[in-house]
C-alpha cells in the first residue's frame, strides 16, 4: 500500500474500533477488550511504517475536495512532515499502552465498553489533528477531542467532583475555541485557503494582512486546549476522571494538540513580534505558577497535572523563541515520561482499592508493596526533573539552549525579550520541578501516613506497560537529540554547556533542598510517639506531630497555620503555601468576574420572563377567557329559556320596526 493509504488508515482504525465497541458492548462483551486494543495497536504499527517511509524527507501530501463552498474550498488533505510522523507514533504508543493498562485498571467497571470506545475515538481525533493538511478538518479532530474529554473526565458521574470537572473542562476549552474559530476563518480569508501548505506559502511571501490579531485569536484556543495561563484551571480538576484517561490527555492527546498546532503554523506567529512576546509571557507565567502550585498539592494526580501545565509551558516557550524542533522534542519525551508517571500513580491508587485515594499524606510503605511502580516512577521523576542522562534532560536543555541563543538580540524569528522571559522562567521552573518531583517521591514511597489496605499484586497488564514506557523515559533523549534535527528544521538540539550547567545545577539544588527539609521535619516528628498527634486542619494522624507543630508555630503565628512536618512543601513555600494550594485563587477570580455576573444576568432574565413577559401573555389570554365565561353563563341547556329569549327578541325587534315605521 502507498504511504497515503496507510496514513488514511491510521485515524480510521481506532474510529472503526470505537464504533464497533459501542455497537457490541452489550450484545458481545467478550469482544470489547480486543476491539479496544487491537485497532489502536494496528494504528501504532501503521504510524511507525508511515514514519519510516517519510524518514524526515519531503512532506507527504494529498488532497481531495470535500465539499464545494462557493468561496474557500474545504479539502480532505494530508500533510505529513517529520513533525507529524513522529508525533503520530507517540500518540499511538501512549494510546495503546493506555488501552492495555485499562483492561486491568477498569476490569470490574460496568461502563468499560463505553470508556474504551471513547478512548479509541479520542485517539482517532488526535491522529486526525496530527495528519490533517486542512484547517477545517483539523478543527473537526480538535472539537471531537473536546467532547471526548467531557465524557471521559465525567466517567465517574456518580461523584459531584467528576460531573463538575467534566463541565468545567468543556466550558473553559470552549471559551478558547470561540476566538480560535474566528482566527481560523480570518487566516483562511487572508490566505485564500484552509490548506496548511497554502497558508504557509502565503506567509512566506508576506501575504498575511493581519498577522497580529490572527495570531492572538489562535493563541486563545491554544491556551484553552493546552492548559496555558490563564485558561489552565480545568486541567487539575480533570483529575476526577479515571487515571488512564489522565495519562492519555496529558501525554499524547488534547493538551499536546495546542502545542502541535503552533509548531505546525509557527511562521504565522513569527509574522507578529507582539504575538511572540505574548506567547513568551504566557509560557513564563505558566511555568513558574504551575511549579509553585505543584509544590503545594497533596493529591498525587494534581501534582502531576500542574507538572503537565509547566512542561507544556516549556514547549510553548520554545515556540516563543522560534524553535519548533526543541518544542516537539520536549513534547515527544514528555509524552513518554508523563504517561509513565500517571500510569504509575494509577498503580498506587489501585493498590489502595479506590479511585479517589490519591493523597500523598496518607501513603505509607509503598516502596516494598508496589516495587514496579516504585522503580519506574523513579525513572520518570528523574526524567521530569531533567537529571542527566534521562530523556527530560536532553529535551528540556534544547528549550533552554534555544532561549539562550535568542537572548543575544532580536532575530528574524523572535524578539530578544522573548528569549530572556523563557530562559529565566525556565531555569526557575527547573528548580521548582526538581523540588516537587523529590517531594512527590519522598511522600509517596517513604511517607508516614495511614497504612492503606494491601490489595495484593497489580494486574500484569498494568505493570508491563510501566516497564515499556520506562525505556523511552530513560533512553529517548540521548538517542533522539542527534537524529531529530534531520526530521525537523535542522536546528541543533544538542545541550549547550551554559544552560546544561545552570539547568542541572538548579535542579540538583531543588532536589537536595527538598530532601533536607523532609529529613529535618521527619526528625522533628520522630521525637514524639505516633500517638501524640496535634490537631491540624490539613494534617493527618501519624503526620502532624505535637512537637513539630509547636516548634514551627511561632513563625506562623499559631498552631493552626503551622506547616505539616511531613511535608517539605509547607516549609519551603511558607506563607505562600495556602495561596499556591488553591492555584493562586484564579478560580475565585473567574467566579467573581464571569460566573456570578452570568448567574445574575440569568436571574434577571428569569425575572423579566416571569414577571413581565408572562404578565402580558396572561393578560392577552384573560379577555377571551372572561368573554367565554360570560357566554358560558347564557348556555343553560333549558329549551324553554331559549324559546323565551327568542320570543323576547322577536318582540323587541317587532316593536323597534313599528317605531321606525311610525316615525317614517
């Protein structure tokens, strides 16, 4: 088969698997798991073949007109370059691992058939986004992912948290999609086509008339889909869904789509210096803010969620300095180690026998109980913290190196200000990332929380997937930075000496300081028997020790506000902790600026509808009702009454006629 045919089959197979899974889920449940795994696995194999055939050479393009529009045509088009070929392989790998993992994680779930079908549809939509050469077809995959996320995040719809999280994810991303859609139409109007190749050709020849408003409109959609400031608030709440869904959303679909879209159309954004500086500022705020918030979370999945937001900030930062090779390199390595982190967290949660028990403060003695999760998560956390030689080191250093190169001055790709923003924020985020990664590792595997029940060994399908993903998390970076330039734009992705020393140095400092704080607090807690526990609103029996609370209370004014001695995050953040724990109150700001005014407007409309509009409607119906009541009184049903009335009327008419005649 030709490369084009194989590429068409890549998104088609998971789509057919989703349709078949929905149809056979009730009538033939034995086919559900094969229909979930095999089409996605086949799509992965075909995506790998397409990548091998493409080989980083000339782009594979094909198009046929989908429907005549009378103006700008909509085409079913493929555009597969080196970026698309490799991203599709990562999407297929993570999706296959998630489907295999889910057969064990959700083996007792009665709604597994619909879940598996939605995951397949989600995967198909992301493949469509990656391979599409037409912006409208790309938009279809973009929106299908949005509705799939709504259903998958709300999978446990019995819980109010899941219902609220699914609605929030849908509405916040739609808030960004409205300007995104306007931007797409404006871009197509300027370029005269929705075809990506024609749009890029128009930009190359300076034919884009309104680059700044178009780029800013598109950035709004990217901020919503890729959870960048200020539209990132939906992602931590989305952790209410099943953990494999979190791995899929964070590692290979949904949030990766926005970054991939900018990489695909980067010349459009480079045409506007204002857009590039805006993108750099958005990335800088996202990176630092998410790092501080992650250091304050107790739920292991929320830590990883804020981590994803920060790592996506690195990717958008690379794009802000005009290096899409570094951005996609980090997207690829992040896809491997972030999927591993979430699936390892799923093993931890599964070991406790519940989906919701993810608080690190309640974990104890997990290192020996789930060794597979311990060792693989350690690898993934080292990759996340960018410690050499793990994959995250090479991909993150490519981002910092690109930013450092731009700081020398304004280039044709990005302003120097964008480089400084990304470089400084990136180094600070490296410090924070190592700190919260170390904190997560210590509290999860060496914590002194309440002992959770031991549910025995985890299903083989779950543990095998962890080791499969551990391989690219360990080795991908060292192998890829030499070969990826041939697949991308040819820019050097090798780590530079300056940023490597600075980045690794601050990462090691963050990890060591966090470990020292943990040891200090653990030593304080060890002075008091576990039974002597002080009351603490955010603590836990066995964690908040009386002497440690008393030791730190003077610095915080009272016992209630003292830091948890088992949590180094409280000590490191100090008074900032309570603000970081709630995402710096951004949800409260949105509540005041948007939610309450909308609710007030809705109340006003309801009042006007009931008290004004309905009053006129009721008044218009009252007159006929009164006339009907009067006529009804005359209808007695007595024939004698009717005859008497008839005779009386006849007499009246006769008298009237006589009077008229006599007068004449």
